[in-house]
């Protein structure tokens, strides 16, 4: 029995997405869902409940390691392009090409010129993908500094969470302000009418997961299926707008 079987709210949303995927596979839809956010924002858990009942054959989760020397010499988007979905497939990026606008920017893993080229090119790149028939959903999971600190400490002390630990965890709090600045620039430069960022306030994991699944059902599924679940709570999930950087909806 799934640990979620006693959670009717979550189960209803998962069922709606199963029904959506049945139609999406039959219709040959191509869907890319991008999960981004600060370290320990809850991306792994959200992806786990999203994919729990989806088709293994039609769903892929992609979490690429750091690039090899050869990959660093390629066109930046090249290693991501090979993982894009074909007809009937849903691909979930657990971090994505937006690494260049986040960790690479903060940690100095790419040059300012490379970062600027990325910010200039990625809206065009995504517009081309959309024109090809691909559906793109971009989710930014936001978490407070105090909540991040608590979750990172759990990674260090809970043996069941040790595999979540990363060398970058050690500097996530130290470079909080740098990541805030990078997030703000990324959201402002790359949230477009065609490919908007959807922000999720993720301090409360369960609430955030419900909002994400509701949003995906309403964004992707036909109206008859979407109507079986309530819309996402707008206090938790909302389309990015510049005002959110100053009015408290996004952490500073």
C-alpha cells in the first residue's frame, strides 16, 4: 500500500494526472516539466509524488551530473536536448539548463559572458521548442533561509537522507544572498508570455505538492479531467511577476 493511500487530496490529484497521461500518450503529446529551486526546496519529493503512479515507460526523470570536459566544450544546450521528450512522453528535469543562471553564476562555474549569452538565448530556445509542439512547464520552488537550514541539517544527520547531500550544501546558506540575486535575474530575464515561471512557496512540503499537482492537472489536462481537482492555492503557487520580488511572496 502506498503511504499516500490515506491522503484523499493527494490521491485525487494523482488520479487526474494518470487520466491526463493516458490521453497524452494516445494523442502523442510531448511534455517537459522543469523543476528548479534553492537547495533543499523539495524538488525531489515533489517529483516523487508526481511520478508515483505515472507510466514508467512514458515518463522520464532527468537529473544530469556535472558536465564532463567534452560536454563543457559543446554547445551549452546540447546535453539537455538529447533528453527532450518524443511523442507520448513526459520528461521531468530535476534541475535543467537553468543551472547556468543559478549555481554556475553563484559559484563561478561559468564566465559572465557565458551567463549573459544564456540569459539572452534561452527564451528563443524555448520558443523554438514550443513551436515544435513541445509543452513546457517551469516550476520554481522557493524556500525560506530558516527552513533551508533545517532541511540541510537533516541531510547531515539523518542516515536515510545522506544520498541527498551535495558538496554545494555547505555553501547554500553562506551564499544565500548570491542565490537570491541570481534567482531574481533569472526569473526577470527568462519568464516570458510563452514560457512563464510558476513560483511555489515550498516551506510546507505537503501544501506545495498539492498545489503543484493541481496546477499541472489544470495546465495539462482536458477541462473534464481538470475539473475533478480544485485549482492550486494562489497563496502557495502563482505565476512570476516582478512585484513578487518585493512584496514577500518570494524569499529574500
